[in-house]
């Protein structure tokens, strides 16, 4: 599939038409949670690369250096920090998904985003979703907060989300969605909050939380692979490390108390219903046993 060929119409899901999902390593990607989420999607949906953005005009190679590797046959390969655009088709609905993966550029952000949006237009993209992760004062032992916002009134109604109230420094995903909105393309922002005291990647629990939210946004089950098991192992590892430092353990307990108090009103029938709806969607996923932790519907979150 190429950006220039005539493309068939695709059915609408919760988001209209073909959907672009974008995540970039760097400032927008705490714990590598967002970039890893798109890696999972690209692999699970067998996405096909249709375009690579030439990094020559967009990257400072002293900041993001090319990587020299050796292939199994002994051939030396030099890999540049390239942004790829790939296409997948959802197995159940047939909806087209365009995945943009790369590293936040150093230069010419407007030109960089315009190139992405031009390719997206050729692929008949009708909506853009920016995926990110930030460091926050949240406990690792509780569900990772994921916030979805949109400034598009139609998407606000479709997805029951509000407009963003953030003011401050912006990353490349903010520039991408801003320019997309100027082109009259509806945009959505989906961000996970990564515990700041375990900021080093990977952060599989945050990646899983992002994918669960994207599953709701897209309206089709996502193949998580071993991510749920990795998230449990990650949490156990952090528990063990925290147990070795009384000060850290006390700080985490304080975060847990704040989180539990804030979430208490959410322990409602609506929250339980959302969990059950997620289970029903995942039951239709080929090869799924109906839940990430075994048969039967998942238990309501704390």
C-alpha cells in the first residue's frame, strides 16, 4: 500500500474513517510508555511501513546519534533515527489505522509535522490521536491514570471527553495535533501518568494502561501479548525495591492514600460496567481467552 494509490473507504468506529496514531520518543514519552504502546500495535496488527521521513533536515545527530549494528551474517548496518509511517487494517472492523513512530525532532517542527499530515491525507486519514506519557506524583501500585482530551466538539460527544486545560511547554505531538486541527482534522490526545520515582524505561504498566484506553477509543480489542504479565512483574519489582527503603515506602503509602481518597467516588456501577464492556470486547479477539488474567471477566479495579 502506498500513499498515492486509490484507497477504499473504511468503516467508521468510535473515531471516524482512517485513524492516525502518533507517538515519539523523547520529552513526550516518560518511561517509553507511549512509544512502546505503538510498538505493540504495529506488531500485533502486522503494520506495513509505507513511508520513512528523511532525518537529515530534522535531527541533530549529536543528540540522536545513528546506531551501528552487526547483522547475523556479519554485515555492518548504520541505522539513522528515522520516523516511520505504517498502515494496518483492524481484523474485525476493517478500519484503517496509520501508525507514526519516531523520535522527537530537533529542527523544523512545522515542516516535519506537515510532511506527516500530507502523507496522512494521501492515506485518507480522518482523525489524529496523539499518544504520550508524562512523569507524575502517582503510585505504581494503583491503576495508571490515563487522560484523554479533545478540542473537537464532535469527538467530545462521541468519546465523552473534555477539552485540554494544559498551558505550558509543548512537545512534537502537541504541534502535530495543533496543525491537524488547523486542517479541520479532529484530534484526540491520550496521555498516561508514569510514577516519577520509577521513570526509567520500560514502563509496561503505563503502556498497558494506554493500550486499554486506546482500545476504548478505537472500539476493537488490541492484542496485548505478554504485556499484562510484564506489568505485574514490573509492579512486583518496584514493590521489592521500595521495601528496601523505608523513606520511599512511606512516600508511596502517602501517594496511595491520596489516590484512593480521590478515586473513592469512582467505585460505582458505572466503573464496573466499563470493565465488563472491556471484557466483552476482548472476548471477540482471535485467540483470546476473554481476559488478560485468565477466563471470565476481569475484577473491578480498586
